[in-house]
């Protein structure tokens, strides 16, 4: 396998705003997100459904689906430039070749009428791969790497594969063109526990072998804790906290992150200690226009939160958007989580 | 020529106490859906207009329509908006008086189709097992047998003199689609634990079928009934048009037959209005029913509602 | 979990499907044959008995008259009902449908054979044309579904789907032969030409086929456009289309994925459509005076040619059964899920 650029590319998202057209006007699903994916790291993005994390993932390929629209910002990828400025053929070629995208397992990301091998060839032809035989060889190698019989899988239709197998095929298709930025959208949702663990292990190993820059989107904090180097927490279309994963999970600073971690039930210990976050996750329509988006559910709400949106503040490599951090705070219990 | 609306998923069944309130909301919803697209209102107006025509139309004219020997195939005028036929009879009067037979047959067919189809579909879906298999084989057969050729052959034995006997035959030939739709609806309700839950509450079978299953299926049954009306209208007008039935009554199909095969409407423009009048009547009726079915589809299919 | 790729017992699954279809088809043909047997016997004044008695009056011996009647109708005029029925079925098994009464001395099978081409070819042409037209327009209506044009296409589909075939035929005739006479009003071909492989004859055939084929096409076009539109809308929402775009597949590939997945379910309606057109042939051939099976059936009824009537009815039914089997085989050939016995 040729590895022309050994160094993994970095990804810088700046001021990204995505709006959705609704009967009530254009509402932001992602607003002003800044996020840097350090080269060669795995960044996890967690958040409740509706927090804008999937929209963020699609933005990396400039693929937000209507009625959504990217209204501002940039996504700079080393060696590719601003993805949001790309269009037409340039954008199509970047997808798949530079940035690989892996879909949620349960949803079917494969054409049910064609064998995996034929879809692989379609992919190769779309990206002007000269040596299709080598492409097939690479694909078989990747599948074998993930514990599958490559020849048989390529000869199968989607309905002949289990959920875990399909997910591995999805990962293979995202990597086979040597994409160095990989986005995984809910990679383990709807898989059983053992398959989840296998897929997570594969993600970690392949990431290290191939020097990738990886973004994992999930609502499962436990899953992301196993693979990610850094963690970004999204709420109401904003990244409210971002930092090295052990530090974010071990010492969460944003009240939402603290609530999120409190809400995780532990296998050992008293289940009553797990406390659900009060209130409901916001939807596009119920998001406050001014001030902090989390204030309605926050236990440290202050006057300023109603009017001024907190700016992200970076300190010791950790970024937090909250007026209350830095001030004396009630001690967060159960810091032992890691 | 049977078309059947398949249920896109089961509707909700109202709990007893809230039923009246739901019904009120339902009519408000119907009104809203009708208002959103004026064409749907037009559909209702057209169909109501035809119904009125069928009921009072024949009363507006003398039993024997007047003839005017001086105005054979007269061109359309104020006195005769669609001209006259080969005997000098007003074509509009023929269309209006002919509506009763056509619509009555349609109604009879629809009632029989829906009653038979619902009963068979419910029974098959409710009992399952051997009964289900047997009844569905029968349904397949009913769907597969070509209706029109069979009708033609049957016309040599039966003369279909009254609209009701005509409706009976058409209904017996056309229940397959409704039966299949109702069965799949019943099975999907069963799959969601509807029937078991009702059984668990100790409700008798008649109650489960009458109060729980049927109301949730009523929309599809109603839509299929409307479609059955159009099917029946086409079939009988077609039979009269082909001339295999005795021309006892005044009827749109008889008009078509006489216009084409005796009047030479296809060769001389003079008889054209005589041909076009019943065709326009059929087209209008179709349009009205298509528009209403479209509106019903939106009322009863929540996936289409908010868009 | 890491379940091995399943074996694909393709041959056996297909054979089972075909066998099932043929079995059901045979049952249907048997039912239809039985119906036509009883109808011919039940016709007021029993034509079989009538013929037998007429021949007796003409001075034939009972034996001769019995044999002559049996030749005409395919079953004996005397004997028990059961005996007659078995006799009729036995003749059917030998493809003997009796002789025509209106054209004496001609076998029903040969009349049907020469009429069949005038029905089968236009029905196939109409099916193919309406399929291509409806599928193309359906894709277009789905892509433009929020615009005025999409609405218009869908409404035209619903209307054409709802209108009976004879209305379409009569309107086309009124427009193109009476108001604006550019096409022939009826008949299969201009009698002035010598039948054979010459430009004049073939040209005349095509010229006369325009209106019937157009009627067949319009009659089933509405169904195709409606079905295709809803299929395309459904597939557009499927994840694999977005996934293909995100993998950077060329537009051509994405469109092919979309089209193939949307067209596939249409094959289940194909049989229905062909059946509808076979039934519609009765009207179309009557309107355009086209000498096919439908016209044969209508004429046999008005001339009281009951042997011919039974035969034509049976053959139209067989045509529909065969169309059913062919449509399902096409479907099986294209859908890998059915092929491997997944939903069989």
C-alpha cells in the first residue's frame, strides 16, 4: 500500500454555522463551532440527539442535506484546503479519497442489489483508480485485518452479512482509497455489546497503523472513552467543552458535561447515584436566541447567562464555554470516573 | 381493472371516553385538509353534484324524453348545450337521466365489494391458520381472473336488467383487493398486540372487531369504496358500450355505443357532442373521486400530513 | 455474530417459485375452463342441445348428430353432466377447443391463433412504451416533487390511472380521426397493400397501429408514473444513496443505484398491468376494429358462437397467467434477495 504522506493531516473547523429551513424561518443546528482535530488523534464528539453532532460530521464533507445549509465558517483540512469552498467535481473527488465517512451500522449504507465487490469497483472507477486489482487486494487485506474472509465478503450482497460485518465493510470502504481523515457517525449504535467492543478495537488499531486523523460521533460516552484521545461535548449546536479525554471525563468543567457524567449508571455501585439531567434536550425551535443555551437546565445559572452567550475560553489545553467556570463551584462528585 | 389502496400502517384506535372529542377534531381536520387545496373542495362539489343528479335528475325530465325530428344531431346551442342525438333528443337530458342507473350500480357494487372484502379479510386475518390460507388462495384467484372477459361471458347468461343485479355481479367479481388490504391491516394490528391486549381485558370478539378493529380501518375501507364506485361505473358503462347487454334503460354506455357504432361519431364531427357528453361525465366523476381520495389519503395517512 | 456468509441455494429457490406459479396458473385455467363449460351449458335454450336437435331434424342419425355436435363444442350433447365435463376437459388437454359456428369448418384454435398476434404485439408494445415513459416521468416527478411541474405530472398520472381505457381510446379517436383526421379510424392495415415484407404493407401496419398502441400506452402510463414516483422518493431517503454520495461515487453510479432500486418493485406490478391491458384489449380492439382476441370474444358473443367464446375467454386467461409467471421470473432474476431465497 502506498503511503505518500506519512504525516496525518490536521483539521480546523472555524466558526461553523449550519441552519435548517423550517416553517418558523432558518434555525441554527450548529452555531459558531470552533474545533481543532490534532493530526493523528481520535476526537470523540458526544451529545444528546439534536445537539448538532451529526450535522457537524456531515459538514466535514460539505454534505449537509437540505433543508439544512452551511451558512458560515470554514473547515480546513491539511492538503485539501477549505472543504466548504469546494464544489462539484473537486468536492466529489475529496469525498472518499481524502475524507472517509462511516455510517451508522443499523442503517444500510450499502446498495442492496449489488455485491460488495461490485460496489468497491464502482468506488474505484469513480476515483479513477488505475489498478482495480490492487484495489481489490487492498480491500481484502483490510477485511482480513478486521477478521473477515475478504474474498467471500466481496462476493456477498448486503443481506448476507450481519450488522457487525456490514460495519466493517463500511470501514473498509472508507479507508480503501487511503483517506487520512475518517469520520465515523455512531459507529457502534445498534450493535450488540461484543460486536461494539470489536469495532472499537478495530477503529483504534487501524487508526494507529494508518496514521489517521479520526472523528467519532456518538451519544455513548462509554464507547468514546475507550478509543478517543480528546473529547468534545456538544449541546444545542455548540461545543461547550473540549479537551484531552481523561481530563474532561475526570474533571468536567462545564455544568452540562458534569450532568452528563453524573447520568451514567455504573455497573458496580448504587444505581440511584446516577441522576438524569433535569429538563429536556432542546430542539431547533426551543433553543434560546440570546444568552447561554444550557441555562434552562443548569444548576449554576447566573444573571449574565440570560443575556450574554459565553465565549469559549481555553486554559491548560481545555476549552470551556461557561460563565460559571473559573468561579468557585460545588465540588463535582465521583471524580474517579476515567 | 381493480385498484386497491393498501394501508400504509395501522391507524390509531380511540379509547372509548375520548372518542367523541376525537371525532370533533377529526371533522375539523377534514375541513382543514379540504381548505388547504381548493381542488379538493372541487372534488367534493363534483361528487355531490353527481349524487344530486342521480337522485333528482330523472324527476326533472318527462319519462319519455321529447324528440325533435327537425333537429337530428343539432349542434350545441343554448337550448341544447350538448346538441341532440340521432332522434333529436337533448343530449344533456340523456346524460342527466342516465346518471341514476350508472351511479346506483356503482353504489351497489361498492357496498357489496366492501362488505364482502372486509368480512373475508377480517375473518382471514383474525382466525389465521387454515382459514387464512384457504381464503387468501380464493382471493388470489379472484384477483387473477380477468374481470372484464368474465363479465362478457357471463352477460350471455345473465342480462343484468336492474342496477342492483348488475352491482351484485360486479361486487362478486371485485372484492379481492379489499379483502387483501383488510387482512394485512388486521395482521398488522394483531402484530402490535392489539387483539391480545383486548382479549386480556376480557372484551368479547364482537367488541374487538366492531369497536376496535373496524374503526381503525374505516379510512381505507372508505377509500377503497370510492375506488370501487369508479371501477363499477367503468365496467358497466363499458359493457353497455360494447353492446353485449340489452339497451333497456337510458345509460351513458348506451349513448357511447350508439354514438360510435350507429351515429358514426368517429367519422363525422356532427355526432361528436353526443359522444363527448358521456365521456366528459365519466372524466368529471373520475376527477372528483381522484381528488377526494387524495384528500382522504392526507387525512388518514399521518406521514403525508405535515409537509 | 460473525456468522458465515450464507450459502445461496439459488437453483432450488427459483425452481420452487416457478413450480408454485405454474401450479397456481393451472388451477386458475382449470377454474376458468370450468366456468366457461357451465356457462355454455347454462345459456338460455342450451346451444349444445339446440344444435344436436337441429341436426336431428335435418335428418342426421342420433349417432352422427352427436359426433357433429361434439366436434363443434368439444363435448357430447348427451350423457350425464359429469360425463360431458370430463369429455370437455379431455378435449382441452389435447388443445382441442372445437369448431367455430359462425365460420363453419374452421377450428377455434386456428381463429384464436391468427387473432392472438393482433393482441399480443400491441399489448407488448404498449407495455414497453408506457413502462419507459412512466418510469422516466416518475423519476422526474419525484425529483421535482415540490414544484408545480411535479404536481402536474402526478395529477396527470392519477387521472390517466383512474380513467377507463375506452374513454382514452374514444377521446384519441375523436381527436385524431374526426377533429384532426391524420390517422386511420380503424382496421389493422390498408387492404390496398399486398401482405408481406414490403415497405408499403409494413408502413401501413405501423400507421394503423399508432392509435391502438397509444391507447394501451396511456392506459397504463398513469400507474407507472405514480408507482415510480413513490419508489424514487422512498429510495432517495435511503441511507445507501447518501452513503454513495459521501464516498464520492460519480453521479452516474449514484443515479444507477437509485434507479435500479426504485424500478425493482415495479416488476411486481408488471403482471397486473399486462393483465389489465389484456382485458382492455376488448375495448381497444372494438373501438379501432382491430382483429385481436378481444374483438373475437365480443363478436363471438354477438354471433352466439359459444365454442369460440369459450376458447377466446380461456386463451385471454392463459395469456394473463403466462404474463404473471414471466413478470415474476424477471423480478427473481434482478433481485438478489429473492434469488437467494430470502423472501421466497
